[in-house]
C-alpha cells in the first residue's frame, strides 16, 4: 500500500521524474508519428498500386493469346469470380495538340467489364462529383463548379458550358463544347444543351465513346505535360488547354508472331476524359482505348480463315468458313467478397489449363502464362517502400532506446535522493521486493502517463500534419511532401489504433526496463547506511 | 518477568578502508518484558549498532553471538521473517526522526500498518487503522497536526510523530536511538515524558543515550565501554 501512496506523492512533488515521463512521451509520440506516416504512405502506395489491376491477372506473351473468350466464359462460371475482363497492353506514341508527343502504355479495355473488375469509372477525373467529394477539393478546382459559387471558377464554368476563348490560344479557334460544336460534331449533345460537359465526359469516359459513338481515348492525367499538379489532388489547367474533346493521334507497332514489327498503325481519337489513380508511373504513361480498336490496330482481331489450297477466279484464297480467334495480352479477374486472391489464383490457373487442354497448340501452355495475384504483381513496386518503412521504424525504435537510458539515469538519481526514505521503509519492515516494486510502480505509472501523453500528442500532430506541413511551407518554405514530386498530395494522417497501442505498451515497457536496475539497487541498499545517509 | 530479548556474546566489526574496527566485542545483555533499559555510552561506543542488531536492521559478525527474541535467534530467520519482526515486534525511534517528507503526520504514523497489511488488507482496515493512528496522535498532543507535513512541525513534534509511528503496530519492543539527541532540554524532557508514559502502559523499551541524566529516567542503565557492558 505504501508504494501506491508514495508513488502518487512522488509524482506530484518531484520534477526530475516528470522529465522521464516527458522522454517516454516524446519517444512514444515520435515513433507513432513516424509509423503512422510511413505506414500510411505504404498503404497509399499499396492502394494506388492495386488500382486498375484486379485481384488476379493472367498475362500472356506480347503477341497475345487466343481463345481468351473461352477463358473468360470459364472464369465467369466460377463461384469465386465476381467479374473478368480482357485487355491488350502495348506501347505506342501519342501525338497531342500543339505537337506534344509522348511515349505511352496503350491499354485496350472493354470499359464495362473492366469497370466491374477494377472500378475504372471511379478513376475518371472529369465527372460530376458529389457535394462531399467536391468539398474535399481545394478552392478553385474546376470540378467544384457545380457546388462552388466562387467567382474565380467563372472562366471554367464557361469552358464547361462551352463559351470561353482562352486568350493564349484564341488564334487557334474556340475550345470547349461550344467551339467544338462548330468543328467536331462528335461532341454535339444528343440529349440537349442543358446536360453539363462533366456529365457528358463521365459517360464518354465510361464507355470510351464520344456522344456520337466514335471510339475515344482516355489518357492519364499526367500524360499531357501541361497538366500541372497542385495540392489537394488537383491539376491546374489554367493558361493551358483542356484535353477532353481534343483529338490525339495514337500510333502502335503491330507485331508478327515471330516478334518482328509490321508497319506502324496510327489512328485519330478524341480524348473523352482523363483518369487519375494517384500513381505517377500510371498517370503519366497509360492511355485507355477500346480493346476491339486496339485489336484491329495490332492485327489481333478475329479474322476469317482463308484456304491455302482453294482460290477464286481472281486468284485470291477462298474463306474456309472458320474463324481465327482474336487475341488479348491479359485478363484481369475480380474475386467475390471474402475470396482470398491466392485461392482465386489457383482456380484461375485451373480454368486456363482446362481451356488450354481443348486448344493445345493454339494457346500458350499454362507454364508460359503469368498468373499472379495483385500483391504478386506489385511486389517489386511496394517492396522498396516496405523496406524503407521497416528501416525507418527500426532506426527510430533504436533511437527510442535512449529513453531507457534516460529513465535509468533519472531513476538512479531518484534512488540516490530517496536513500534515507529507503532506510526508513526498511526500518518499519518493508521488504527488498517491496522497495523494488515501489520504484517499478513509480516507473510504470510514469510510463503509462508518458505513453498516454505521447499518444495524445502523436494523434494531435498526425491528424493535423497537413495543416502543420502547409504552415511550415508557407511560413518557412519547408516543403517535405511536395505534391509535384510525390505520388500523393497529402501526408498520410491516420493513426492505426492497434499499432499505437503496441507502441504505447513498448513505451511503458521501456520506462519499466529503465527503472529496473535503479530499483534493484534501491532494494540492495543496506538499511543502516541508508538511515545514516546525508 | 521473562526475558523479551537476550543478547549473547554479540560481536560486530566494521571495516574502514583496510582496517577492521571492532565495535562490539562480545556483549551480553538481557531485556525483560515491560522493562525500560537505557544503554549509556559515549559517541562511537556501539550503542546504535547494538540497537540495529537488536532490531534486525544489521547482522552481527560471522559466529558473532546471538540475539534471541522470545528465545528465538533472529539472525537465523529468513529475510521475510526479519521484515515481519521489524514491522510488528519492534518499533524504531531515531535521533533525526526519519519521517517521510512527502507524507503528512497521519500517514507517517500509519506507515508501519501500510507495510504490514499490503494493498487490500490496508484498504479493508483503513478506517480502523486511521482511527488507531489518530488516537496515538491525540495521546501525544498532535491531533491538530495530523494533516501537516513533517517540514511544518517543530523538532519535538516530529519526534512525537516518530514515536507514534513506532507504536502503530503495537510492537513488543521500542528501540529508541538518542530520541532527545536533537532536541533542546525542555523539549527533550517532554519526549522523555512521552516515552515514560508509554512505559507506564507496559511498553518494553531499549533506549540508547550518551546522557546519564536522560538514562536515569529508565528502570535500568547498562553502560557500553570498549565494546562491552561496563555496568549492569
């Protein structure tokens, strides 16, 4: 009982132990902040990396694999499969307005099934936002126009409703739907003039078609170098041009079965939207186009088989009546809720193998196919971040050991100061164990208070880390998390309660460990010497 | 009267640097139940050492004699038994009071009972123990000082608190080490009155002092000279 009584009094009347508490608090706060930011960063990287790749993917050779529709049918019969979608991936060149040319990763998709697998539609940048979504954007973002009475958006409102002439590009003619109506009938609104451009862009992006039904192209938001990234998941288009509704030319290189290059194929596409997954290597390089269009450009579409022995009167080969199946390079699959990707991968492997058995020789064997879960696909990508997180955490944990040394030295001093009290307690019958417990209890309470204060401090800082970061940037020019450099606009600001609790427990443990040696020393003090201690 | 304490051939040697300094050189000494014994001796004669050995705060030399409490050799007891002995069988009063500065007078008085009963035992008896502590303070004229800190008390008041603390667990033996050594003559006299009063109520007391006049208040005086008892 005397331990609790004395501990509460020591706590209220001694300054030095409060320093031990402060050191535990600071170390706990430091580790929680670092862990939250780094782990949040890892989560963001993982989430961004996971976008647009489904749960499991079948990757074939660059020349594609045939009978993919049978594979899709087989997959869709599985109870573990929610959706599956064919894709073609190849490299290409994109010629944008004003002779801007970029090397791009061309991704041919079937928009509807691809959206079912990956949530593609939610990555479209130009779409009407809910009020809650719009409110999260910084003031001045064009996409707030529906909700934002801000006069600074007036010009953008005019663009979206098609009446602005950008002075810089005035000589090039009007831009936006109003101007485009004069030049590109593709964008005339079949549903009437009242439907906003954002609504039309959303539909066009989801279907990869203009309102008139022409195949469209959706580039990543950073494909055009003039889309300048600003904070708050926004891009500044002012003084530049508005990519959607513009026309671009895509050039791809069809390959022979032997891997040689045929004549390049070019095609003009209207840009029907842009997308952003907040992953730089995707947003700056990927362009989506309809899979059937890419198939044709690459010569991978289904064709009628021609006879090699029979010819018509003009000497041309006669069709055999059979079709050579089309090819794709990839199939992405989404698992039903509760199905582990690893389990799905096994079933996808079995499904592909069963189709292969029906078409031996006409498809790559399963051993040549790459069937991987999403985690396996991005393992290399997130591996570096994981290692970095582990390294930083290890370093900060080692630094936190300083708290143990600090607590040890503080408690060594406290025991020195309390030598006579120890003698008194021993004289009234306190045991050595009781004396040890007195100081350990003291350290335990200091540790608990320190860890709780540290956790509170960390939660406060982590939750306000972005305003703090903005303040440092504005006042002192210190910008650690530059949205132009990093993939993410904001510093992760969530504290994982489980890990925070673990770190707090470690803080308490460190405090008790630090006090252990002084506590044992206190217990071993000779009571007679202690009573004579001056 | 039976012997409460029997000290036989007690020897204690301190080592100062490389030199062994024998303090007690084979001392024999008995204390009967209800007796007040004054141990008289000059500074450095080993009076306090004798008290510490009798209270199991210190150990005699190897084969350095025995201290028998109710015919049991306390030096053969376990550490736990010695702790219990110090807590319940003896009560110490020191020259420099040795009160815990963070606790108030009432809590200092109750300290030995806090040690004795542990958390749950103390809490379940809290009101009873606090009543006992308050009664002791009342008996020593300190009831108005119960909530004060030791630093707010005079020397005499502090020593009265120390005596109250020593008596809290109703020990069989009160060991007083120069209880008036830090007080003026008047205050010292008042403290001796308090000790005499507890003795009148049956308390066995061993008091060490260098002052013959103070020692004369006891039932019996034993004198320590050269590490042995000179007079009995």
